[in-house]
C-alpha cells in the first residue's frame, strides 16, 4: 500500500519536488568534495516536472513504467544537451 499521499496529486507533486531538491543538494555536495569522481551537469526539475506529475497521476503499472522510461530518456537527452 502506498503512503497516504498517493491520492493527493498536489501533495505528491510537492513531495517529488522537495525530494529532487534534496537529492540535487547532496549531489552538489558530493561533487564539491572531490571524493566521488566526476559528475554530469544535473537536469533542471522543470525539464522533467510535467512527466513526474504524469507519473504521479498514472494508475496502471504499465503506464508508470512507460512514463518512467520517458523520464529517463528526457534526462539522458538533457544531459547530452548540457554537454
């Protein structure tokens, strides 16, 4: 059973953004430390936010899988574009 936010897209979306921001902060700290090798330039949340919200609203596992793959593809393309 998912947590109690699964039915509230506004709360789920806010939590997704907050999680992204925390992970980005950790990534940046790791990159600055110089202890973890090199890092690609991170994507902007705005680049994936529509897909994240679409994923949050999807009900079927196959739909979530398809959207998840779109998110990964978008990240890959954006990282390539950022060089």
